[in-house]
C-alpha cells in the first residue's frame, strides 16, 4: 500500500518532493493502491517530478484531466481532480503502473523513463498522451487504451512490448522510434497511424487485428518485420514516402525530446529508409477481413436514400466516380530489397502494387485474390469501378513478371468476374443517358413549338422512354451472354483451375443421361440393362475412342432391338456435346496445373 509520508510530500508540491528526493536518493516511492480521485489526493500534481528510486503506482486510480491541465501553460488553475499528470516526469529507475486505471487525457507527454516502465494490464480512457516520451524499455502487455491514444514522436531506446494490447480508434505512433518492438496479438481500431515511424530492429505484429485505414505510410522497417496471420480492414496503406519529407518531419519532431536523446532519434531517422522493405512477412495475413464494422460506410437507410439519384447521372459523374481507388491495401512505390513474403495471404480487395521495384523478391505463393462489393448491390465480385479492374490488370502483369503462375491464373479469373459489373454498368449508362440533364435540353422543332405545351411535354417524355427501351433491348445481349458464359465457366471448372469440378460434373452428367436413356428402352431395370445403359452412355460420351463403336452396337442390340428412337438420337447429340465440353475442361485444368513456361 502507499506510504502516507510520500503522499504528504507529493501534496506539498514539486519543490518539497525534490528536496526530500535529494536527501533520500535510493528510497522507493510507494503510491501503490492509491485512489487519486478522493480527498486531498485530488490536489496532487506530479508534473515535473523526479524519481531517483523505484516508483510504484501499481493499482492506482486517476480521474479525468480537466481542460486547464490538458495543455501546457502557467497561471491560476482549478483543482486537478486527481488527474494523471506525469508530463515532464523523470523516472531514473523502474516505474511500475501495473493494473493502474487512468481517466481521460492522461498525460505522460515529455516523460522520461530511464529504466523499465511497466504498464501491464493498465487501463486508459480516451486521449492518453505519451507524445515525445522517452522509454529505456516499456511493457504495455494487455494494456487497454481508449480512442485517440497518442505516441507521436516517442523514443524507445531498447525493447517495447505491446503484446495483446487493445487500442481504440485513432491511435497514433507517427514519428515514433523503436529499437525492437512486439505488437503480437494486439488489436487496433480504425484510423491507426504509424506514418514515418522507424523500427531499427525486429518488429512483430503477428496475429494483430487492425481496423480500417491502418496507415504505415513511409514507415521505415530497417530490421525484420513480421505481420504473419494479421487481419487488416479496408484501405491498409504501406505506401512509400520521399526521403526529404521523412527527414524534415523527424527534424521537426526531435525538438520536443530532451536534448540528450535528440542525437539518437536523428541517427535512427537518418538511417531509416521510408521507401524500402528489407525483410518483411505477411504470410497468412488477410486484408479486408471485416473484423470491425466498416469505417465510413453508408448505413442501410443512406444506401437506399442515395441509390436512386445515382441511377441518373451524367457520363462525367460516372467518370469521376470510377477514379475511386477502392478499399484495397496499398504497397505502392516500395522497393523490395529483401524477401517480401505474401504467401497464403488473402486479399478481399485487389491490392495496389503500382511502382513496386525489385518485384522478384515478392513471394505470392498460395495468395488468393477476391473482390467484395462496397456499394449497392454488395455482391462478391461485383463492382462498377474501373479502378478495380485496373488494379487487377496491374497485379496480373506483376504476377506474370515474377512468374507466379498460380496467382496469375487467379487474377485472370478475378478479372473476368470484375469485368461483368463494368459491362453491365456500361449498358445501364447507355439506357439512362436520355434522362441526363444535358440530353433533356433539346431545342424544340418549329412544328413542336406550334403545339400545346402539355402535348409537347408528353411527347418529349414518350420519346425518351422509347429511346431507353430501344437502347436497353439493343445492348443487353453482350453483357447477358458474357455473364452466362462466365458463370458457367466458373461453376463447371472454377475458370480452368479445378480438375475435380469438371470430373464431378462429368460423372453427374453420365448418370443423368443414363437415366434419361433408360426412359426410352422397353426393358425392365436389371443388371444387364444397367450395364447396357452404362455402355451406351459412355459410347455417346467418348465417341472418338477406338472401342466405342463396337460397344455402342452391342448396347443398342440389347436396349433398342427395334431401332433407336429419334428422341434418343437428339439426347445422344446433347450427351456428346456436354461430355466434350467437360472433357475439354478437364484437359485444360490439367494443362494449367502443370504448365511450364
């Protein structure tokens, strides 16, 4: 439990505390179990305190920080209300905050932890501020943060442990500097920012969960980085950043650190490379996993309300909407200097690898690519955004360049599915074009001008309606045919990637046609009849086999002794056609699987 003498000294203020500290440099400061929200403890302000011995704040309770204490400044202030005010505090030996509970806007900005800092199982409300703090080492295992936790410009001299920590929305580590760091199994809300951060050594985000808009733009991974089995929401960004902007941001942030730590911060920043991936692994990760409710998406009511105006739009409006980059992850501009492992990664949206250099270091073995609808109707593989098709095409080229044949086949299949939505959107744009505003501004002819206004208006509407119907009927054939063929190709053989699917369909078709033939024979079902039906069906299915003709004649003698009915001939033609298609798909799948070159 807390030492009453230490609480009394803290209530007397910083000067009294520091005088006592100089006289007792090695004594442990014990505030454990203290509730700073009751009694005289509410008036304690710890800003600027120095602790030479160990400081124990385990199991303490702090209140919310009042507005006058949320910013730097001097002058009369109200009661601190038991707030966690540790801004500018110096801990020269270990600091313990295990299981501590902090209110809103806890302040540790500018604090210096010269030895280990232990925040295991600590709970922070919104806006916990650790900006420009310095940690020799830190343990935040199982800690829980509210929204807008701030670690901007933090310097970790050695290890930083955030295993199984939970962060709300808007957590920021912009410009943070790490030697080694572990965020294994941590959970982050939406709008996470690691922009311009530096990881000088090993960093682990294995099994971490990220909400939408996880930003690692310009993050310098100088050592090995692991995101294995991590789950990302939409719009995760690992884009590059130019060296000048990266170093200018570091030069601005370093001024907030204590002077004796600035050299190390700048040394790491100058050595950091915001463009390259040296050795990074995303093996078995998932992008667009949907672990969180989608950030910034329209509600169901808004979707219905906004859908109807979208039916009528000009070509310019459609062109502007088609430039939307989409919710996929972005790795654009990165230079892959070492192995970049994307094996077994699942992309729920096409990622952006535009401008990636040294792509031969990219491993896409076992990666899968998909497309989840983000606008009504939210069907899988449905999109009207040409930017999505462009991403898929770029990915196909990238996969072809690095000879990732499985990924190339998957992306070809995805391109075919993506193309259907664009085909239908082009057809629909033609159908509704007569209703666009610039088409309605038509100058009436002299004959129309002489007629009554109501008559002219009705005729004008009738003309537009007739034009829409004509355009709809004239243009529907192409998207309809491609949709049917594409869906059949997918269902029958998974776009030529599966041997099992067409084989199963062939077996089903043989049984179905055998039963169908059996309805036209006068013989009762028996082992002999079943054998003859099987032989007759196989002979019709594989007519090019050498023994098919003899087997066909023997089965006909058993089943149709008085001659083959004309209907059976028609069914046989259909049987041969279906079997030929399925056999072709089986051969195609085998060829695709073992293709060399």
